[in-house]
């Protein structure tokens, strides 16, 4: 069975998107783990200042995780590494923050490693629900 070039590019983009989700979640997990394991014992001793610093840092990491696509102009760190980016379906407007946050929540909820659903189906569901699309830097100039 032979695959045409457009289908291959779409599957390649979806595959890189799956890997970028895992990488973005890993980059979010590492700072949170450090905050918990370093700040936890200090908080247990009753230091109020460290408690508030840990809470502030945790909220900052969560904000960075959920808003990274908006902060980095459509491509979080994982997406940049895999040369893909997030665009709004009507490309003439920028992607609203609520769509980006909702997309990230769906990416966490419909995790590529933890469900039996085909990842292509998951991606189509997420794109439909958030009115966004993942495109490759390589074929960014092509019409989708």
C-alpha cells in the first residue's frame, strides 16, 4: 500500500505532535518535581516564606505549561524541537488564550500513552474542539 505525499506529511506531523506533548509534559514535570522535593521538607519544618515561594513557583510553572503556546508564539519548547506549531483554524486571527488552555487540558486528559484511542483520532478531536491545528514548519507555506 502506497501513501501519497500529503498523507505522509500529515502523519509525520501527527507523530511529531505526539512526541512534543510528551516532551512538554516532561519539561513541566521536572520543575514541579524539584519544587516539591526541595520545598516539601522545608515547608514541613514550618518556614512560611519558603511555603509561599514554592506556591508561587508552582503556579508559575503551571502558567508556563498551559500558556507556553501563547508565550512562545504558537510553538512551545516541545513543538519547537519537533518543528511544528499551533495555528488557529481561521489563520487571519491569533489563537485565543482559552483555546490554548483548553487544548493543553485535552492533551493532558487524552494522554498519548494512557489511552487506547488512536492518536490520530485524538488529534482530530482536539483540533475540532479547540478550532486549532498543528502544522509543520516545513510545510507552513503550503495550503492545508
